[in-house]
C-alpha cells in the first residue's frame, strides 16, 4: 500500500453497468474477508483484527448487498425485459427466475452467518467463536457463481440494448436508491439501522449533551510501528477493511498571507515515504494560499474505528510527469471539468458553469491534455499524530516528530 496509488474511485452513476461491476468487486472483497476470517478464528480465536473484519462483512452484507440486489430486481432486469426480443427475451425468461431464486437463497444463508458474525463482534478477546466453514464456503461459492452469471449475460445485454437515455434512467434509479437526491446528503436505506453510537436529535436535545463514549480499542506505544508512514499504512488498510466511509477523505488546512486559516475536504491519491499526495487546481484558494505559505495540516477522521490521524508539514508540487499520469487516469468528464472550472472563482449561475463544460467538451474531445494550472501537491510530513478514542475522553495519543537528523521521535501526549 505504501508505495502504490490508492484504490481507484468507483465509477459514477452515469456509468451504471460499470458501477454494478464495481459493486460486484466490493462483494468479492468482502467474501475474501469472510473466508480469511473463518481461517483466522480457527487458529487464533477472537482478536481485535477478527472483530474489525466481522464488522466490515456485517456492514456490507446488511446494507450495500441488499441495495445492489434491489438495483437488479427493481430496475436492471425489468428494463432488460422491456427491451429484449427474440433470443434475448427467451434467455431472460429462463435467467430472471434463477437470479431471483438465488437472491432468496443467499439471503437465507446470510441470516445464519449474520448471527455468528454478530457474536464475534461482541465476544471477549481470546474467546473461541464459531464461524462454520461449510456454510461460509457455500455462501462464497453461491455468490461467486451468481456474479459470474450476471457479468457474462446480463451486463453485456444491457450494454447492447440500452440507449443513452435508458442508461441515464438506470443510473438515476440507483442514485436515488442510495438517497443521493440531486446532490442531497445521503440518507440511510429503508430498514437500515442508524450507526452505532448515533444520537437522535430534536427540539428536546441539548447540543452540549451530544457525545459518544469511545470503547473499541486502545493504542499503546508497543502497538505502533517505528516508522509513522508505515503505521499510517497499517491504519489505512484497517480502515479499508472496516468499510469506513471514504477512508481516503481528509481535511486540508492552509493559511493565507495574513494568517487566516481555511480548510476543505479532499481525497488523498497516494502516500509513501515521500509524503501524502492529492491533486487540485493550482489557482484555487488553497493553491494561492500554498503559494504564499507552504505549511499545511491534514486530518483523517475514521469514526467507525474511533480514530484520527493528524499530519503537519510543508507542501511541494508533484512533477509534471506525476500530474500527467494521474490526470490521464481520471474519467473523461472529470478531466473536462478540471479544464472548465476556474476553481474558487465566482460565476453567474449553474447554467453558465454547464455552458463552460459543454464548450470545453466540444473543443477538447476524448483526449484532453492536462492544463498547466492543475496538478498534484505532496505534503512532506514533519509531525504525525495517531489518536485512538477511549472512554470518558481519556484518549490515546501517540505523536511522531521529525528530528534534524532525519529520525522520528515518538512520544505519548496527554488527552
């Protein structure tokens, strides 16, 4: 993980078939975690790592898998049936009942596994927990065969039969199912429980009384690696395994020439011994602030794991070759948007913004070149703090500070 780019961003809802394939890839990741968990429990019993893996599997199959099934049952397959003729219609007549029956059988199998996984998440460390290998393997095999059938038959048929407007219709239905209504904040799917520790708010709730008591884990000096970049990689991998919502999202704080701070959320695209890298518009507000003061701070907050990582240092630009490589890896519309938007500058209306995009798309075509005002920044760290939430606000804080000789000094800080 440390020397490689981070996992690519998922396709957008403007590419619904690619997005469904991405959902399958996430399912395969969770199935692999489930398989590894069964082996881990057999040899080591319940550990913190096992509990985090169980939580990740539970989260995905309790929520995302059900939504994915609904995408197929309520939109993809009915749309295919409405468009198919001749041999395609005959194939669907046989295939659709099979897929619906498989969904039902997999849901029944999941109900058994869910009980065992829930027990694992609440068991005492070192306890012997049951996760029966045969049902696990049957569940994995059934899902793998099911996904292969859909990818080899349903997906190519949709790509062949659906018009551009129908693809947009499918993407909109998927987006709405996830609560993403015209850019609104996502809302939980129907029947989905609120996150653990969530507090209902209303007129009778005092803002001062809103708090969560953290209890998942601790952080001892012996738990952290000697290299803070390696320790970040370890925690980042655990955030991925736990299905943290956008684990690559970080706050970037900068200051202007008068010392006034500004912050925003961006997505990290790479980290390695050189530092932490993201890409943006060099003429944006943060770009102008970094040009006058190249000191900045990053913050990752992974609420599902009750963890923060605070990183401070100075910022440099990536090379043109690095910026070109990343720019050319982005989806076409994202590349065009980077050219069309004078980030942070005022504009008269959304319609004017869309007109800029259309003009750029017509001019640049399928292979736009990276504009000189757009590229990468890398924060070279001098201070990295790892924060683990604990009960009664008595948190664990371990900080690494870079010394003049290039070595890292490790210290515990009071909460």
